[in-house]
C-alpha cells in the first residue's frame, strides 16, 4: 500500500529512506539527499528532485548507480537474488520465461555490453517486453560510452518513476 505524500513529507530521514531508498536500485544515498529538500508538493516533484540528485552527482556515483543494477536474466536472477522490485520488473517483461535460445542471446549480449562499457545494460523492463529488450542491445552496443551512460541513466529515471508511484500516492 503506497504511503500518502503528506505522510512521507513528515517522516524522519530513516523513515523517508525506508520508503524511497529502494526507488533507485541499491542506492539509498539518493533518497537521503532528497529528504533534505522536503516538503514535496507532488510525487512528480519528488521524482524530479531525486533525478536531480543523480544528475548533480559525480561520474563515479553515477557509474556506481548504474552498476547497482543486475544483468537482465543474469546470475542474480538465476540464483533468486534480485530485489523484489527487479524480480517483478523482469517477470513483467517476460524475462522469467525464456526459451534456451533467448536465454543464450541475453547471456551473449550482457557479456558484450559489460565488456564494452564496464557496467550492466539497463532498460526499463516494465515498459518493454523481452523481444524489445533483445532488439535494444545491438543499437546500444554501437554507442560511445558517454552516450550510453546518459542512456542508462534515463532508463534508470524511468524505472525510478514507476517504483516511486508504486511506493507513494499523491493523496491519503
């Protein structure tokens, strides 16, 4: 059950981070920084503030954020070690039900992508299905690293927006 924005605005830092910390994968520092900028007038404003925290962070912090994401259909998924949100998002995209050929394609693409960029391929799985995700790998593999960092962050912002609206409602 989502918490009302008015209630979220009244939480102490620990409570706020408990709600908003998971919005950005394994990166509660973003919620910690956003908490200092309360109160928020809308969930959209809260999302914008959190994205600005990321945008204003160092390159190392941005790379850490990208690297906090699991490979799609990767080792963590196979071992059942994804966050609740990532597991649900990957399942919604059909990634929990792959043919052997599709699983092999994900494995090849993930390896090529990590080799080229040094971080995992990130895409908003809730806004895509497995076919679209597989089709996104080849063009993104042609990007320069700086362009792909920007693309990965934009995808992370989409993921965060959906997660935030799952966690926080505009009204009671």
